[in-house]
């Protein structure tokens, strides 16, 4: 049994055929994690004494592993081992968000998504590493050390859900959950050669997700194929009374019709995503698109055309402003959401420090020592943009342009069923290569941030391999869908994988 290659479907089939039990499978995964995680740093915490649904055997919600994996079970993920990004709460476990300020925080309740996975019978293996408070494109901003790419240990896995993507790519979990604010599921999926789905804003509850930018955040699955992504989305999607932004829309069966032909489907190709560097204006569009990545994505688009899809050239004219808009709106929301971590209400307090003589001293010590460099940078940027005299010039203007970006997608979807393009402008880059230049790092998100600003669903699927300095590195194809039409994205991805 090569557990590294297990998908959700093959895991359930293995239980059905009595090839292994849930107890045996979990034990094998724990052995693999013990062997491999020291090299990758994908897991921050591993649940070694757990039942399948809870890391604590004494939990009232703990389940007996021997009862899992029953083919007659009504639990769709019965006995399937998974990993959870460490900004999503699991009752009774630490949740650090990759930050020193929450190093000792223990959750007292489940996030809605983890509760749903628990009820579906999924087995939690542990919590995965991430950029601090999900702020980053490389998972180098974690307070607990960077994650390394399983394809080349000298390279980044992408961020901020780098631990989840690396765990799935290395076979240390059958699937994982991540969160995506500006590409944090899709970018690491692209860099690690796995599938990453960011659902429509409101499709999946954010209750129990540590907020970074509340109008942009969304939880989604990282899996080994499109069918698995559909299975997980079936479980975690749906309206939630604890999240007022979750949509009151019926959740379809995403696996139903996933194998239906894509013949006649209209797929739009934005000219801005493929502009050569000399033609691109500003920091958006195709500036910096690696030629090898371009070729791999173009081949994938040709394959979709061969499968019967109609390829249509389109324009998303405000694409070049998306990155600038995102890096104003997101820090503004960050500065608000992270204000609660003051060492009094939340956070590791410096109140016992002899130099802390006033309440302000406590605040400054706690936040100054608790937050890392990137978190402090974004808090300051957001505070500045929201300050008197600058609000209209920055935040208000960014909201107006955000509306134009969304209108671009609305107009495009009147002509096409789906949009395709690169997930990232490059393959995985070297550890330390961009960490000292924030602007260069932010450019990694050039193709992903507009999707969050518009609130539409998008998915990254592996579409090729590029050789760089002796390493074979994955390339991601990004599929962008109409609001709440994840089913079409999954169908196109499934057809592409199948052929």
C-alpha cells in the first residue's frame, strides 16, 4: 500500500475491500509524517493520540476509529485522514495562525467546516503551517519556520496555505483545508502540483476561521484531483447561521455530472493574462509571466479545445489595477481584524514585563514582539490608508475600482462559461529569493487577487512540469467560474485530468 498516492475515492475503496482499516491507515500516516515532516515543516502539530474526529480521546465528540470506514456508513468521508490549516479552529487544540502572539491559544469550539468534516467522519491528522495570519505568498512568514516544497527542498511551497499544499503533495494527508484571501489556496496548489479550490465568497462558512480580511477570506479544499475537491466541497459548503455572509443557496452534489463532456463550453482567455512583459502596463496583466509557464498553460488550453470547448478571446481591462486595489483593501481589513490581539482580550500578554508600567506599554510590547514583520507591515499600511485625510484617496478609491473589476467579470461571463489562465507568473521560487522585497513577493499574486476582489470561484489544477536548475517543478492552470458555479469548474478540471 502506497499511502502517498491515496485519494479520497481510493481510500474509501480500500476500506470497502478490507485492504486496510481506518486505524491501520491513520497509523501509517503518522509514521510517514514522523519521517518526512522534519524536512518539510508542513505540520505545526500532529494529533498522535486522537480519535478520528478529535485530537482528544476524552472529547464528547470523539469517534471510535473501528466504526469508521464502513462502506454502509452515511458518512461521506468516513475514516479519511486530512490536515487542517492552523488558522481554522478545532475544539480543544492549539490554533496559532502561524504567529507567536497566539502560540498558546487553545480553541474552545469547532469552526463550522471542521464540525462538518467531523460529522462526515474525516480523521484529523494535525494542523498545518502557514504564513502568519495567512499573510504571505511563500509560507516563509510563519513564526515557526518556513515550509519547504516537496518537489525541491530549496524552494517555497507558495502561501499562505503552504503547509496544507505541501502535506497533500508529499502524501502526508489525503486532503487538506486551506484559506484563500488573495490566492492562498491556489498559489501553493500551483507550486506544489496539487488541486486547490477557492469557492465563491459565501459558499463556505467562515465561522471559526481566524479573520485576515473579512470581505475576501474563503475556506476551500486542497486535494489530489478534481473529484476529491468535489467530495470535500459537498461536505463543507452551505449556509451557516453563525456566518451572516454565508449564502442561502442550495448546495448541489458537485460529483453529479462531473464527468459530463465539456463539448460546446465557452472558455474565455483574457488577453491581459498573457501580455508579454514589454506590452504590459503597471504591475498587472502579464508582466513577468515566465515563458515556460506560458507554454504549459497554452498547451493546457489547447487540450481543452481538443476536448470540444470553444476558446474565446476576452478582455478584463481593469486587471492591471487588481494588485494595487487588493494591497489597499486587504491591509485595511487586516488592521481592523488584528486590533483584538492586544495581550488583554487575545494574545500572549507582556503584562508581566517589568518595563510595562502602563496599559499602552502592555499593548506596544505585546504587539511589537508578538507580530512578525509582514503582519506589522500590513497593519501599518492599513492604518495609514484608513486614517483621516487618506481614507478617500486610498480606501474609498480602491473600493470604487474593486467594483469595476467585478464588472469586468460580470461582462465576461455574459459571453463565456468559464475563464482560464495561469495561476502564477512563475513556478516555485527559491527560499529567501523574494522575502526581502515585499513588492516582488506581492507580484506572485498578480493572477489570483482579482478573483477574491470579485468574489467568484476559482481553481488551480496541475497542467505541466517545467525544468529549472535541475528540478522538475509543477505549473498550475487557473479556472475561474461564475458566482456559485463551482460545478462547471470541477467538470472542466475532471475532463482535463481524465484526458
